[in-house]
């Protein structure tokens, strides 16, 4: 691995183009987006992409390129610098208004409205120098001052009436055109965040009216507008928000124009890994963070790739994990999984988690207040938010969908296990029956009760998903039952005997942990060979009865349950997984090999006594 001390820093959480280019951060060159956007030309342009796919950084790049006073050195050696005629025509030629609505998420309408006022006012304050110009009349200056009037009752915020908010960007555009003698470019990043938050917090109708009226005044009834670009996660339906606008030029997940500018391409990821001396991790990076299809382009999640590279630079032995999951609540998947049996079939989820596809009709125009109303809308929502991606170019509105990669599969599976645990908690008899059978060594009863438990959730089909993932899923089901036994000491995937520590502990005695109950991740292909590292799946100590239990779970490829059980017991014995139990004076030790295949299981047992 290369010495990274002198390498450029990784821009984790930084979406300011100027800062990345001037303060020594690594930049993946997306500047040809400027050329393609201007050549395609639309007066109002809307990009819809999942969160954490580089929307804000690209908007910051557009601002830096187009705005009067452009620092041309920011674009030296970047691809757009080769477009000399375009640079002469557009670079540094326009006043630019740039607002991001990602911070407009107040707990009620008044708070959210104040947050919107503050966003607009802070942008207007960038131009307060225009007040000294004779090009502006006293009336113009009065209009400007209405945009930056402080709210004395709330420190650090600004006060505007709803009518002033509605006309604010139109007003600012007019003033800037007067000052500069040039029409204005408006950039609105994350335009739909206020709508998403308003829907969650029950003030959607008020917020939709406010945002609709503001966009209408800014983007349709604005004589000072040259062109505008908006980004968001969803294309909110025309009837809901774009009623007053001429059709905006759409750049959706199904549109080929500008399809590779949000997300990293395979070439860009290979180049980044090579730069940091991490090329050997390419296969793992691809399995975990690639797989998103945007029209004709296949892209990686950039947020994940950057965080993963940073983690490897710090600790090359780390396994990949879901960074995207921790950047949001993932409510879309939670609500979808909870519809299982109520419009969403187990078979559909099983196909997705197992690496197969489902064909659905996708509606790209949704409204936040109806997106959970029916299952069809929820499929479209999962597509729009990046949890599902096309496996091939669609036939009209019919799209064949799949889970893009290991990271998103991990998100789905953990929520499936979470729902399973809730059902187990509701059925206390399952815990009692399973744990009594496990403690007594009744393999037939362990099989019976666990099979009953598997009937409460999905199964993993024998398809493209790697064996390690399938084993970890069934491991999670067993752990989800046993962890309800409050007087048992339970650990999972910890070193014992001849193994060495790597996987996290899942203990009933550590409920304060924010980790999921089971690590569903597929081990990195860069980890040491299986002979170098080995871990038991589940270990249980019942101290009062001096009983120790070791469980090894195997997925029976092809359905050979007997062979998988034999392999599980052999692994326990070969790696001396009972060593810790002996050290802890467990006088009766039960070694379980449990094999699973779809909704079948086989249980074998060996006993040790001391």
C-alpha cells in the first residue's frame, strides 16, 4: 500500500467545489457536465438523484464556473478547460443566485418558514454591495432590505412575510440584473427537502403552497432569469408543484443526458483506488458500492466510495460497511418491508434480497403526501431513492428492478431481521420453546421451532447472492430469537480458540449499542484466507446451570443439509471454538451445527462434558 501522507485529502462531507479545489482535496472531475447541460439547453432544468450522489457538489461547481468573478484557476487541468469557446461564452459571465433547501426542515410550519427566510436572506446578503450603486433606486433598495430584515425575536434568523418569500428570488434577480446588466442564473439545490420534512411533520399543505408559489415567481414569472437548475430526490408531480411552470427539462434516473455526472463511474473508481494505493480492494468496492444504473451509465455511490477509501487508508484490515445507511433514517425501506403481506409479497422481497429482479410500473412523478398510499407508489419511491435500480433499459414505464449491491442488500436484510425480532417478541412461546430445546439438546425440537420461526419471515433463495451473506442472514434469525433470553450470556462472531478477533460482538448485555444485532456484511475479498481467521457464529453461556453452547450456521448450497451440518461441526472442532467455554467453567458443552436451505433446516449436535 502506498504512503498516503502526501496524498490529497478525501472530501468527506465537503460539497463546496472551491474548497475542494483550493485546499488539497481529491476531486473526481465532473466538469463536462457544464458543457452537456449548456448544449442541451433548457430554461429550467431538474436533476433527480438519490441522496449522497453528488448533487450539491455539482451545483457548487456550476456556481463557481458561471458566476461573475469566477476564479479561472479552479478549472485549470479539468476537462471543461478544453472547451475554449464555451468557456469564453459562459465562464464568469452571470450573476448567480444559489440556495440550498436541505436545511429547511423545521418541526412545524413556522419554524420551517423561518429557516427558508434565513436561507434566502443569507444568499441576498452576499450581494449587499449593490446598495451603494446608483443603478438601484430607493424603491429597489427598499425591496432589497425586505429580504435581509433581521427577526429581533429570533436571534440569527430573518423575517419575511409569505408574499415576500414568494417573490424573493424574483426580486433579487431583478436587482442583480439592474446592477450587472446581465440576466441571472438561479440554482436551487435539494428543492424537495422542505416537502419531505413537511410531510413527515404534518404541515405539508402549507409548505407545498409556499414552495409552489416561490418557484412559480422565480422560474416562470421572472423576466430577469437566464436559466435555472434544480436538484432533488423526487420529481414532485406537475399538478402538485409545477403547475405554473412550463415543462422543466428533466434529467431523471431514466434519462440518458448527463447520466454519468452524479455518482462515480468504474473508471473513476479505479483511478481513485490506484491513487491511494488501494487497487487490490477493487472487487470488494464494486460488490458493495457499484451497481446503480442511471439510463446508460453504471455508477457507484460516491459517498460510500470516499468513506471506504478513507477507512482503508486508516485501517486496511477493515471490512466494508454501509455508510449510506447511517446518513439517513432509511424510512422508505422500513415502510416497504412492513407492507409485506399487505400488497408486498414475501416472494417479491425474497427475489430481491437473493439477487433476482422484479418487474414493476414506475411512476416518476410522485407527491410526498401520497407516496405511501399504495404499493405501486412505494416501488417507485424505492427506485427514485436508489434502493432499487434498473437491471436493463425499461420498456416504457415497465422497469425490471433489482437491489444494486451488497450495501443496499444489507439494509434490506437488517430491516427484515428487525421485523422478525418484533414478531418473535410478540410470540413469547417461540423464544421459550427454542431456547428450552437448545439447552436440553433436543435437535428435533430445535429444528421444528426454528422452522416455525422461519415461516414468520422471508427465506434466501439459492441464487446469485454469495454464500457468506446467506449464512449471516440465517445466523441473524437464530440470534434474533436467543437474544430475548435475558439471563443467557450471548456473543456473536467473536474470536475463540485458534481464531482471531475481527467481527463485532452482539451481546444481550450491551443494549446501548447502536449496531444491528448481526453483521450481515460479506467478508472482504481482501481479508486473510479462511485458514488464517475463523470465528464462531454464536456462543451462549448459561452460568447457573454451567451449560455452554456453540452454534455454527451454514447455508446448504444445493440443499445438501447433512453435508453442511457436518461442515459446521468440523469447523467448531477444528478451530477449538469451545476453548473459552472451558475456561469459563462450563461443565456441559453443546456444539450445534445448523444447516439452512430456503425454509428448511437441519440440526446436529455433539456434546462435551467436564
